[in-house]
């Protein structure tokens, strides 16, 4: 069975380990691969920035509790965060840069406790 170029499906002629029919096809393949990676990076970065912007918007007092649906309806996605901080009680705050949130259930209602990063959290 003859090998085919993954980019244009033309028969590959030459060395046994050759994958592409030409330098042009190899270049196109590499460029498309890089573009896909860039699109992924940009979409994650966009969501992280949106999460931070929303946490900042709703954190008026520095320590705010809000229904999760309010944030989620504005486009917040809790799966995207930059780092976390665990309290001595074992509570896990997820942060988007300098604003964090703790998921909690109060009286059967899903809520987020929003906080801003503090110096003592570095310890």
C-alpha cells in the first residue's frame, strides 16, 4: 500500500519515513496545527478574563455572596480559573487572577462567595 500525503492525499514518493508529498504541504499542515493551538489559547484566555471581570463586577464589598445563576447567566464558567487557595478548614477557593470564588449550597440554593486575593493567602 502506497503512502498518501495527509494534507492533499497525493501519493508520497521518496524516503520511507517521508510523510508529506512536498514542503508546501508540510508547511500548510504545520501552520494549521499552530492555528488550532492559538485558537484554543485565545478562547481560554478570553474566558478567564470574562470570569475575572464578572467576579470583580459583583464583588462590591470585597466579600460578596451571590446566586450562581446570576454569574452563569452573564457567561461565567467556573471550570476556568488560574489558581486556587485552600483554607485551613479545607475550603477550596478558585481564582481568576486576583478574584476568587467558593462554591457553596445555602438552603438548597447554589451560591458563590466572591473574594479578592489577600496577602495572607500567600502563606
